[in-house]
């Protein structure tokens, strides 16, 4: 009963717009204050323990890499490359939106950064080309989920830190699912492009033009290769790789493309610092909240309920995906991955799934939740940039959410989609 009251209070505060980090600290504080169960000093202690991990430092470097690329207009080159590759097909700008997200995902690792950056670059062009604003926002929001799945991924680092799963294995496991998500979105885009006769570029496809744009973007594309390759190859730790990648992004913008001055870099550093602080506040605040859920038995009850369904594999998988969907609609994806993610990975491992596959299913499921109404952060961000009503975007999102959750079930049923590259890497 206490757990149910706790969740109801949490949901009410979220729907009222209270900052998520503040909520996660306030609820344990009030509980301890009224019950005197433990000393209040437990709260700062749990907050410190939640962020007392070296690999989490890489988050700041990923944030900085994305900000430097945006400030140096490197992302603009990725848009031009995408338009040269697929802009000619029907609904080309919608497909460019997805492809740019896939490129940008390999350099930043953040759903919010992907939504804001790609949205600011592509949404005005889609509006000018006559795309319905709600459709444009839906495509931008749903494609941004790729930003947390194709490595590097901030959420992979966070979950790996909680479960002690190899970050390199998670990076390798996320590549195929990330690409498949992009393919599913593009297939749905193509259906709507044919149905509503969306635009296509007047400029025919040219190998020469594509080669030129590929050359102009070569240093930008080098960034994810350096980052992911060094981590998966065991050459550098995730923190070292993040620092190297940020340095490569800085030198590329200042010396190679010469699109940013040294003094202009301070703005990128300031924004990266602010965004990283927001992530770390949520991670720290999840410490006392996780302790409260555990002490009230909510975590144990969830684990027991799911394990009771393992006698029927199909029922277990359906219940798992439904639970992820429902939780994703009402809670922030980062909070879900930090607090509930380790429990779900543990349950799936006990049910016979490889831990790496379980972690990817959890990450993909909750990142889809980041664009699911009513509280998805990517859903809000895309609608704001497109200047369209939330309910219209919600309706436009329905076919994409159906497609992505069907893909999530497919990823759960076919372990080779996640385990092929990690197994290849280990061999």
C-alpha cells in the first residue's frame, strides 16, 4: 500500500511539472522525516554513492562533443551528406531527418541533444517543403531515440554502471538495434510519403555530389569511429575515448573546418556543463529514491511478479514489454533506466536471457518512452520546436510507436540481433 501511495504521489508531481531531480529527493526526505526510519544523513550519502563512479565521467565528454559539433556547424555537413544520399526519394526530407539522427547518434549519445539539434536543422526545411507540422515533429522525436541506442550512449553507461555489464559489450550490442530502428522509421515514412505525395528533391542523385559531401563530412564521421572503435577494441576506456573524441571534435572545428573560434568554444563548454549537471542531478537523486523503493519492498514485489510469469515465455515477454511501455508513458526514461532498469535486467537474466540482450531491451524500451506521451522529453522538445499542439503530435506518433514496440518484441525474441557483435568482439 505504501508503494502504491508513493507511485501516485510521484506521478502527480511529475504531471504538475515539478523537476524530476527535486521529486526524487523530496519523497524520501518526507518519508524519513515522518517515519524517522533512518537518519536524514542517508539522503546525501545515497546521492554520493549513486554518482561515485569513474565511467560516469564520460557523460560530460559526450555532451561536450555534441555541443562542439553543433557550434562548429559540423552537424550541417551531416545534413548535406544525408540529402545527397537519400534526398531524391519521395519524402526525402523526412528520411534525411532519420539518417542525420543516425549519424549524430554516433557522436553524442543523448536523446534530448539529438531532438534539439536535428530538429533545429531539419524541421524548418520540412515546414517550408509543406510537411504537416505534427508529422515533422513526430518523425524528429521518434528518430531521436536512436541517439541513445547507437553508441556512444549515455544510458548504456548509466545502466552498465548499475549492473556491472561491460560498456564495450553494450556499445557493440546497440549497433544493430539502432540501425533497425532507423529502418523501421524510414519504412513508415515511405508509406506516408507515398500516401500523401510528399516532396522529393529536384536535384537527381549524383555519385559525384555524394562523394563530395562525404569528403566534406569525413572528419565529422571520423569522430564516432574513433570513439566506438577505441572502446570496443579495448584500446581505451570509455572515459578516455570520450575525452579523445571531444578533443577531435574541438580540433576539427577550430583547425580543419575553421567554423568556430577559440573564444566561441566557451559557449559549448558552458552548455555541456549545464546539460551534464542535469543528468548527474537525476542520477544522484535516484540514489535515495531507489533506497526507498527497496525498503518498502516495491523492487522485490516487481521482481517476484515478473519471475512468476517465467513459466510461459510468451506471457513473460508480453508482460515485460507492456510494463516497460506503461512505465515509459508516465516516467522519465532516465529515471526508469536508473531505478527500474537493473531490476528488469536481473529478472531477465534469471529467466534465461543474456544480460547484454536484457540491458539493450530495457534501454530501447525506455528510450522509446522518451517520445511517448504524456511525459516524454523528446515528445515535448520536438513539439516545441515545430510549434504544434501536443495532442496532434501524439496522434502522429501512434504508427511509429506501434512499429517500434513490435521491433522491441522482435529484439527480445531474436537474441542474435543484440548478441552477434558482442560475441564477435569477445572472440
